[in-house]
C-alpha cells in the first residue's frame, strides 16, 4: 500500500498484564500524543528523520516509558541511557550510550549523525559533546522516579544480580507499572525512511551495559532500499541476532515482503537465542509490520489521512 507518509512507534514489549480500559488509557494517550507530534512534522513536509526524533522526544519526556525521564536503574541505582537514529536516504547514523545528563538522548544521537565524525559516542564524552552542541542538560536526578527505584529494589530482592526487561520487572514485582524502550519509524512524502530508538535499558543492569538501541543493525536500522526498523526487548539477543538488519537482508536478498521478513527475523533469528520482544517496521511503499513474541507491545501508527491507531495486545 502506498501512502503519502506513514509513522509507527512503540513504547516497549514484554510481559504486559492485561488491565482495565482506565489502566491502559494513559499509555494509549501518551502514544497517540507522540504520534501526533511526529505526524505534524510529516504533514508539513518534514523529513522522516525529523518525524521519528520528534516522536521519540515526546516519549522520552513521558515517565510512563523506559526512556529519558522515568528510565530504569542500573544495579548501583543510576540511570544510564542509550539512543540511536538512522537516515534511510543517506545511511547516516548516530547514537549515544551510557549518558547521564542529556535530557533527550535521541537529540544527542541526531547531533552525532549530523556531526558525522562518529557513529556512537559513549558516557562522559557523549555528555560533553551534547553540551557543546547546545542541547538541554539536566542533573542525573531528573531521570529518577520513586517507582523506578522501588522497582529496582524489588527486582534485586527477587532476582539478585540478574537484569530484567522493564515490562517483566513490573509484572514480577507486582507494582502495576508497565514501561518500555521507545522507538519510531517513518516514511516521508519524498519516499525516505528513518528510524529512532531510545531506552534506559534493563532494570538492575550492570553499570556500563550498552543496549541494542544504540547499535545500528541490532535495535535500529533504516535503508530506503528496503525498510526502517526499531526494536524492543531482550537487547543482548537482538544484538546477537542483528534483528533490525536481518529484516532488511531478508527483503533485499531473499525478496521477502516486509511482514514475512519481520516475522521470520523474530521466529528464526531471535527466538532460537531465547529472545523476547518485538519490532516495528515500515517499508518504502508504506506497508507496516509489528510482530512480537511477548505478551504485548505498546504501539501506535498512522498512514496518510487514515485515523491514528494504538494497540497493546495482539489483535
């Protein structure tokens, strides 16, 4: 299906417990608000890259999700954030990893892309770069929420040193909170694709752990020749399976349609490694795919003049 533009985003995947309509309403509202922000960029002729970054900024600013404010804690009770972006038209990419004082890590990833000297900047160097580029900086306490700290302590009591995917952590501890890595993919009116992913990682993760969200081909990928992809789930498995690039490769070299390529990447690439999660993917014709092998995945999408939609569980 060909559309003038298309935008898809996710708020994470995992063991999401079904709730009432009232329970789900804040998440749906936040997803649709972020979708609306990105859609506005595309409606005025903006680029796919600007649209995905705008949507992800909205989700980073919302404490309901595990990115930016409200991110999960490392085992030593700190917030370390990762984000990555990719432009399908130029194959330019930028990412930051382990940052602690950049209000919106996805904006720093965009600046790395624009700067062009590196693809990934980490830790203090990335924070310093963002400051030099004039991005909004915050005290590390900005990202912390009482619910996240309580979640860390509960997970440590149950799982010890083991890191836990954010949604699974919420279910295991019974705190009623469901959060997740965020991401977006877009197709603009000029036919260009882009992808962005941002995360706080795993609850109780080792300090210095780097997620798939900042790694091109693992948690984020875009190529006008095929598709744009953003991933969420057990990051180490997504890295080992190169899930985002695997979808591109199945389309490019095996001639698969988007939906088949995305499903095969989950079933044949991710699952044999014990991986859980999902992807959002969009091709250059405006077709979309949102497969996941977890209980649920927060997601929202819009194409051209179609009505925006949001979903959590399988149809």
